[in-house]
C-alpha cells in the first residue's frame, strides 16, 4: 500500500482503526469449538503494530484484548459450570528473535497509575516450549471471572493490554507470531497453540 506521507506508512490488516498511525492488526483467534463445549482459554486477542518514521523508537508492537467485549472479544473459558474452578490462565506469545529482546509496558498502568495490574507484564520465558527463531513472552492472569449461565462460560474481568517500542525497520517488515494459551479447570490443564499470524 502506498505511503500516506513522507514519515508514515499505513498497512492496515484485520481491523481498521480511527487512529492514523496503525499499521497492522491481526486477531490471534481462539479455539475453533463452540463456547458451550470447549474448556480452553478462548476469545480474541489482537496483536498488531504501529509503524512510523517520525522519530527513533516510536514504532510499537501491541497485545490488546480490550477492543471488543464478550461474545465477540475478550477472553473466556467455555463448557464450564458455575461451581467449576478456573485457575492458572496464561498466554505465551512468540515473537521473532530478529526483533531482539522486547521491553513491554502495561498501557493500562501507564494511563492510570492507580490501576492494579491483574496480568503480569510480558517477560522472556525460558521455561516455555522452545520455538526455533522465536522468543517466548508469557503473561499470567490473577483477576476475577464472571459467570455467564446461558453460555456456560467464565469471562475474564480484565483483558490484557501491553505495548513495546521497536525500530521502524523491524516494524515495517512482516512479523509472524504464535500464541499458546493455557488454563486449568478444576486442576486439569488445557492448552492450545495458534499461528503463525502475520502482522
């Protein structure tokens, strides 16, 4: 797609945003089964990038589960009863090692210093399964869950939202990522992986 100006390039993928600098947005989708039967950490997490040449280090990668709410967005665990115990929800997102070590910021906390984080900030996870050519960044959830009796679903009260600065050169190239989600229901772990997703 042609450049909009001499200092900004726009390549919108997935969803269009009102903000003018967004480059690419891709949904890292949930497990394909229905909400009623799939015990797994489901929902829509948007991973994207905003690339600009207007200053060094101003391009951004982001992980955002706040753009939509249940049932089209957010995160949830399906196929559960009200008495089921949902614990150990986490996500590991794999970014290419060519990006270097990414430093992530909780953008909710940056906007509101009184916010109490319920998702850990993404950090390099040496305990995650190795994917050649990728660094693993894991986030873990300690927040609450709201039960939806109609869908037999527990919905996470707070979705994640993080950002990391990168160079324009790495931002403007295609970036493939993978996502592994984990959750335990009554002590039984459920895991699935999606990818590659191109940003």
